[in-house]
């Protein structure tokens, strides 16, 4: 779907916005718009045409109706912590910030659920539920800042997603407004709801189908106990094999994470988590639940790790050390940011059994492109996060980093994986989407988008590539001998 054409003049549109929004909710000066020019994928920036910060559902509805009537694109934004350019503004569109939608509306301990606005921070939900012995399970590394609305948009996970699932597994209901400003409530507070599962459709839809204004999430009891092992390995391939072995042994850790030497060194210097900096890789393996069950599972996990090449396995001595282990893992991205001017984070997912081979190949690609790569990822579900280090001030390095990233994502698809696990497609992975999906799938994606947003006004140019783009990339899959746009040269 191509970008919509806008004919309305900026001054006239601003006057219309002032009729539905208070003056302090409307930003139009370049210096005020600058904070919204990118998300956490800061390699790409676009200054928005106009930014609005509504604080009521009625104000959001009024903005959407006005934009729809004037054919003006809208990009919804949470905290801007996304890593794929999903909240990148449109130069001739409205950036709709939900930062003021930051209230926890209800904690319902009896039914173990919380009703919150989309701008509520992920961690704030657990903090509010803590007095009742409850918490919200998905815990992205950016949980101190990222918002639940953004989590739904990207279907975020976190270090404990192996056992407790992604956002889609922990959200009961979502209220949203369509591009025309019409309200929809998807999902059910019961065990199941009738009709199509549109709630699952909204999770991971990256702001293409509607603007979220309220979310009801599941809350879980805080586990009785949690114990964490740190295992060191002499090679990253051995660590990858050990991860697969843990799952193969029938264990389901609450968290099973991995870092290579580059990443753990950077993290140790930053956080002082107690990581062995001489190891080629470390694996964090956590079991939680009832004390007796955890005792048995942690012993089994230790045996598996030791029998698969761990040079050292040690358990966190107490809760303080356990928290340090995890603080290091969650600080890995900013830690790597301290040792390189720029980094480019990839988000492919692969079958666990291919971890060792894929990690080895990433090392080869790193040498081939002449760029260092740090590996830190959710090993238990094969969700890779290679961090490609580069310096944007050196001509051509960003382009080289992008090319390396595309090679890694192509590799993920080739081994049976996918181009994104939890960061979303955004603008970053439009090319690799053409590797994973062919024309029939892409046509269905576009048809679904059109069912919600026929004019293509919501977050245009994101998540789903056009068939023309895929043809231009030379990556369009051939199905039944038919190739769309056969007149275009293939590169």
C-alpha cells in the first residue's frame, strides 16, 4: 500500500487541531518536534509534520476523525523505545503521542488482572500489583521505560518469555479506536470469547490497524522462589548446544539467556554483575515456582549444562546476586552502546537446534563485513539479538551494517526461522520480509490492512512491504511460476 497523498495545508490543519485540542497538547515548532524524530533505532530520523499529546479518549477520537477527513497520516507513539523504526514519524503526518495516557485504572487481585492506559510503563504494572503478591510477566529489557501500548503493538517478550509467553499470551482485552475514530473492544475477560480472535491480530500489528486506548492484562502470583545458574563456556557454539540440551531434557526454565564474550565484557564493565570475562559465552538459566520443584529442576539443569561443555556452573548465592545476574543481562544493550559509537540491533528467531550453527555463521559474516557483532539473546526460544557495532561518522559503515543485518535475517529464514521475534518489522525489516513471504502472503497482509484502514493512513510505510518493493529488491519468491511485476529488472 503506497503512502497516502495529502492536500491539506499545514496552517489550516493546525487551526482545525486547535479546535479539538488544548494548546499545550499541540506541538508544531521544530525544536519541540525534535524529541519525536525517531524511536530507539536512531539511525533513521524524520521530523514529524505536527505532534499531538492528547490525554482523553475523546481527544484521540477527534484527532483521528480530523486526520481521516483530511487524508492526513497518523503515527501513534508510546515511549519510543522500539528498535525497528515502528514509531518513526511521517514527514507530512501527525505524530500521536500517548505519553499522557499513563494511568493504572484498576488492579483486580481477585480476578488477577489489571486495567491500564496504553502509556503505562511495563514495570509500573508489576509495581502496582506487588502489594497483592502479583506481577505482570512479560519483562522486556526496556521495561523501566517501555509502555504497555507499545508492548501490544510489537508483541514484546523479555527474558522470561520462554515460560510465561509474549504479550499476546498475557493480554485479555484491548480497547482501540479505528482510523475513523470508532471504538472497538477486542478480547474477553473470560476464558474465551466468541468470534474471530481479533485480539491476537492486534498484538504485533505495529499500529497499522488502530490506536490502542486501554489494555487489560493478566497478573500472575509472584513465584515462591527463583534460583539462577550462570554457566560459562569456552565457545559460543558449545553454549548454543547446551541451551538446546536444556530444553531437550524436558526443562522449561523461567529464563534461559545467553551472551557472548564481547557482550559480557561490556556488561561486566558497566554493571559489575559478576560475569566471568574470560568465558567465550555465558548462559543464565533460571527456575522458579514451588521450592521443592525448583530444587529438583535446578539440579537437573546443572547436570545438563555440565555434561554439555560448561567450564563453570555457579548458582547465585542469594537474591541480591540473582538480581545482579539479571541486571547485567537487561543492561547489555546500553553496555554495548558504551564501547561503540553506534550499534544496529537485529531480531531474528531460529529453531533452538540451529543455534550453534547460526552463531558460528554470524561470526563468519562479522569477519566478512569487517564489523564486530555482539550476541545477547533469549536463547530458550531462539530469539537472536545480534548487535552490529559501527560508526555512523565513517562513510559507508551504516550501509555495511544494514547489509550485514540483512544477511543475518536471511540466514534466520533459511534455517526455518523468522525475521523478527519481538522488535517488530517497522521500517528496518521491510526488505527481509520479502525474503520470508511471497506474493500470496503479502497480498493477504495488504487485504487485512485495508479491512481496518482502507486509506492506509495509520503508520504508513511500515511492517508490510509493497509487492513493488519486493520486486525491486530482487527477492520476490516465485509461486507457481508467477512473478509479480515481471517487467522490472531483477538485481
